[in-house]
């Protein structure tokens, strides 16, 4: 989740096109990989949400939370 006190001149917090670095991170580092080989610590949804939050926050200050879905009805969210 991204949040800001105001929207930019176009009406976004962050333009979807500007989120491409995060998609590349997901594709390059996590897609079709064993999470135990990538992430230090447990590979729970909770820890994965924390890990992704840290990585996203390093790119965008507007990152407020990250939610990871395990199934359509279950998820974990990291929000500091």
C-alpha cells in the first residue's frame, strides 16, 4: 500500500509505470525460485511481507504496508 499526504499533479501517489522496479524485483529475485534460497529467515507470509516492505520502502518513501496473499481468503500484512 502506498500513501501520501497529497496526490501528484496527475492525481497519483505513485504512477503505476513507476512501480516497474518492484515488478522486476519480484520477477528477478522471487519468481520461480525457492524462497529459502532468497530470504534469510522463515518463509512465512508474514516474514515475506516484511521483506518486501523493506525492499519497496528503499525505493519509495510512500510505502505504508505490504500485503502477501497465501490464498484468496488468507493474507498477512506488514505495516510498521
